[in-house]
C-alpha cells in the first residue's frame, strides 16, 4: 500500500477516496476509525491517510492533482 495524500479530516479523506474510486482506483482510509475514537493521535502525526495499491499510486496522484470541474 502507498499513501497518496494526508488529509486534515476524515471527511476530506473520504471525499478523496470517493474521487479515486470514481476514477476506477480502489482506495482505503486506514485511519478512519482512529480519527473517530482517538482524534488526538492523528494530529500528533500527519493526519488521515488515503492509500492505494502500489501500482496505482502514480495514477492516483495524477487524479488527485486534477482541477475540480465546475
């Protein structure tokens, strides 16, 4: 697994996960439960991670870098 982005909230991470999955890239938010049960641990680190399979990492970063459509 490769972390493609760190988010400041679960909501942001889930939105990015949905964006990736809408582009055909399976994604996970491994910190989802931690952020709900012990949010103070997330702010000690890098935030909420969004991860993809290693072979999808470059494409996932490209998808996340695209500007939002109006």
